[in-house]
DNA sequence: AAAAATAGTGCAACACTGTTGCATATTTAA
DNA sequence: TTAAATATGCAACAGTGTTGCACTATTTTT
C-alpha cells in the first residue's frame, strides 16, 4: 500500500504520514492544510501537518496549486516526480461557487511564444469558473 | 493627470489615492501591499492601504495577480476596465531570483479545449523563470 | 540487544497578510 | 456653509505559515 511510497522517497513511515497520504488518495480535489486538519482521524499538531505537507512536496509526492485565495492547496503527483523533478504541468480548475480546486491531469499547458531574455522554468495555469455540480440550469 | 481617473470611477480624490496610483504609474512591475507601504511618501494606516487597493481593484483601475507565494500583487489595467468588466487576460511572469512580477500585456492567454460541464470565467497564467536582469551568463 | 545517530513530533512563540467595527475626519453636493 | 456621503485611523482579530527547541520514535551501527 502507501508504505512503499514512503520507502521509495526515504521517508519514515509514521501515523500522520499514512493518514495525510490517505486523504489525498481518497480525494479527487486539491486539499489545503485546513482541509487536511478536518479530514484527519487523529489530532496532530498544526505544525506537524505543515511539515508533512512540505516533505511530501519536496519528495514529489504532492504538488502545490495556487488558487486565487492565496491559500496553498496540494494534490497528488500523477506521474513519477521526485525531489529533483516535478512533471506536473497540467491545468488546474477552481470553481467559484464551491471553491473546489481540481487537477486536469490530461490537459497540458499550451506552449507560449518564446520571450527574449526570459528563461522559463515552470508554468501555472488556473482556470476559474463553475464546475458541473454547481451549474444552475 | 490622475485626478480624471478617480472622477471617471466615482472615487474621491484623496492624498493616499493619488500617491498609490502614482506608485503604479511609475512601476513596471506588479506591487503588493507591503511594496506600496515602502514606496509611499507619507505614512498611512495599513488598513487604509488595503482599502485603497481594494477600491482600485473593484473599479477596474488595478487587477490582481497571484504569484506562487500567495501574496496578492496588483498592476494597472491597461485597457478600459470598470467595476463590471475586467479585460486583462494576459500572461504574468514571476522571476524566481528577484521575485518581480511582470505583466506581459501583449501576450494573450492561449485558448483551451472546451470542458464538458465546466463554464470558464477567467484564466490565470503565471510563468515562472528568470528575467533578463537576473540571467547569469 | 544496546547505544548512537538520525529523523519526526509537539509546543510555544512569532511574523505576516488581510479583515471588521467603530469613531473621527474629510469631500462633495445642495 | 451645512448635511450627507465617503474615507481614514485605530484597535482588535482571524488565518496561514515558519522557527527553535525539547522530547520521542525509528534506524543504523557496534
């Protein structure tokens, strides 16, 4: 199960890590620190949750998504990422009604014209709108 | 000068508004609340600066840019925006070295495939990389 | 199996961003 | 020039995120 993931990334297997990873495995939306805090079974210190999220981020288990609220959300990396390389450059969607952030794993970010003098490392694309569940018809 | 802008948007002409707007007119990068705080000539209350920025945002004088730090930055709207409509859907660039955020006013956000069930209102695109001044060669 | 080294957790404290309510001051319109 | 409307300053607060340090748990070494 998830234990292999930790071994693969040289992370010790602990309760909070298992629980936090489970939250992401079971969720189809991006989760923030406070989302996780509510989802966790046991109570853990706020700081420990932050550190757990950051270590997952560093190891390439999660990627960070920025929505318009300025609050960091996280989601599982679908492809093999590690501490050296993140391959998640897909589009994200934020519903303006329910505030959910969704990864469009299959929608790659379109290419942009080359910019003289600028080097590009990463591109973030966030689509804002209304998701299917929140449509009023 | 800038007074016309305030009249046009039904904002009273006050010292802080003139100063804050000047900051943006003179800056070619996006500015955060704390950037403004440092740039201002006179000292104003933090809250007043926040409110000034928000009223400019509402009236379409500024638009909000989100960089990866979660801190809101603002930049002048180039085209005629107002409280009902924002027309700024250009690409933004954030330099990973100097942290400056720049508007690429002339680079429109490319079209995306239509998503069944999702309606799109706005698209945010942030390019991260290194700007010309920070290139090491 | 015990000791040493390493890594993870909890707590206290803090910094920063942003908001609200309310009293006071300033603009603008009448 | 007064009244109404709007803007400002202050105090207080909530939320997000970080750091340092002591303590605990897990590995590795002997």
